[in-house]
C-alpha cells in the first residue's frame, strides 16, 4: 500500500521543487514530538538514503525511511485550501488520536 500523494499535493510539491531549483522529491517521516507523541516531518530530498522506500505518483517522488513507514503505511498526502488557509494535509489511517492543535498524533 505504501504512501500516496494526491494530484493537488503533487502539483504543489512540484511547484516548490521548481522554485527551489533542485531536488528529487520530498521526504515524509515522523518524529517523537508534541503532546500526543508523534509529529510529521517533511523535507526536500536532494540525495536519497539507501534504505528509503520511494513512492511516486503524478510525477512526484515521496521518500520514506523504514522506521517511519511503520507509522505512515496507507497515508495519503493531500493539498487543501480552506478559506484563506492552504497546506499539506495527512490522511493517516493509523492515527488513533490527535492533540487539540493538530500538530501531533498517536498511533
């Protein structure tokens, strides 16, 4: 199943990579943080790590390390606009709870 990226998220990431002028894709990971225990981490990838799992959709690559993939399996990365706000949204079927501010989650 892996990690998927919606067409709108892929367009957004491709635009960011183009504006940056370099990069192979983005890395999606998790770190211990926040009041619920885990938080998502996103960064540009210029050089992949040997152990990375790579998922590609709509011409954009998403790199995930094996330790994070355990928590991210089945996650869809989407780009949403709500009023004046816009940003990437994570639809993770493994999440069992989130903190009130939405910055961290529990699996």
